[in-house]
C-alpha cells in the first residue's frame, strides 16, 4: 500500500503540471491574438484611432504629405505605431503607397502622438495630380503586462 501512495502522488503532480502548462499555452495564444495589428477599420473596439488628418502638397515641392495624430484608446501602451496610406485615382485604382511612424513610435494609454507620411510624386503613378482619395490604416504592437 505504501508503494501506491507515492505513485498516486506522482500522477496527481503530473496531472497538475499538464493542467498548468495547458493554461499557460492557452493564455499565450490569447495574448498573441491581442498583439495582432490593429486596423482602424476594425469592426470591434478601436484601440488606436487616427485623428486630425490633413493631406497637402507643400508649395513648390513634388511631395504628397499626410499628417495627423494617433490616439491610444487602450489601457496598455502600444509600441512601433505605424500609419500606412494607400492613394487611389478617380477609378479607385491604387496609384501609390507610403507609411510613417508616430513620433514617438510608442504611445501610452490615453495619449496621442503625431505622424507624418511623405510620398514623393515620382513614386505615385501619374504623379500627384492623379490622387483622388486615400485610405489610412494604423498598426502597433500592444504591450500587455503578464505579471505585475
């Protein structure tokens, strides 16, 4: 009988360890999903919001500039926050793309950071005059704290 007790304790310990490992694995997978890029057009909760967008061509320059701010609506900070622009012509064909990081590239909860995207006219099919509209997308790495 005494030999069975240590074996039973070892089996119980193994089962507990398997349970703990599977819980950690599930939490890591959930965390990885939370860290996926955040798209401004996401249908759920918007964590990073683009605000105050202005698009212009600086006088005498062959550059299309887009400026604005990104606001962090989350309770955790984001790092490497980047805004990407896609430029379209009057036929909704892509004529150019560009991107830029916020400054600073990390945004704390409840704060905002400016961004600027400069796209040279030579990189735009048909030049700056071909631009009819544009879309913006924001991405960032969500920094979730596992332990406090």
